[in-house]
């Protein structure tokens, strides 16, 4: 008797979660671009084979790691270089930008392009996320 689609889907999910845990076992401050990209792009290759509940599990893990990525040297370098490239000018109000907002997470993990990012001051970044000030 062969493997059912549900079992195959569960196996794929477990494989991806194991992959995230394997990468995550090293201190995140030492992770390189390839490792960060591996975490953010675990669902892209065979996404259609996973059910919605399984995608939510992967997305939960991915967002947990997004918080760590935001504190990493990889993101710090991307952020600092981007802010320098736009002269620290907020894209919304022309004030002094101190934060960088991701417009897309497709290339998140150290390979962000200029068009993936937006320099914002703190109040404008909060508004972009639907909050007051963050």
C-alpha cells in the first residue's frame, strides 16, 4: 500500500520544519545569507502540495524567525546600506528615516532588492503597519 496524499503532505511539512530547526540550531547572529534564505523560502518550492493548515504552521515558524532576522547582522547590513542609499529620507513624509519597511518578503534573507524596501521614519512605519507609532 502506497503513501496517501495526506501522509506525503505531512512528511513534506515535517521535512521543512526539520530543515528550519537544523538551520536554527546555530546561533542566529552567526547565520549567513544562505541560511536565512533557507528559512524564509521553505514553502516556495512545493507550496501547492501543502494544505492551508500546514502552511499556517510553516508561516508561524517563518515569522518567528523573521523577528530574529530583524536582529541579525545580515539584516543590519542590508538596512544600513539601504538607508545610506536613500540619504535617510522617509519615503512618506520626507523626514529623517531610521527604519526600513519590507514591501515584499520574496527575497527576504539578505538578498533584498532596492524595490523590496522602503525607508520610513518611525511614525510612518507605524502607520504602514496600521499602528500608531511603533
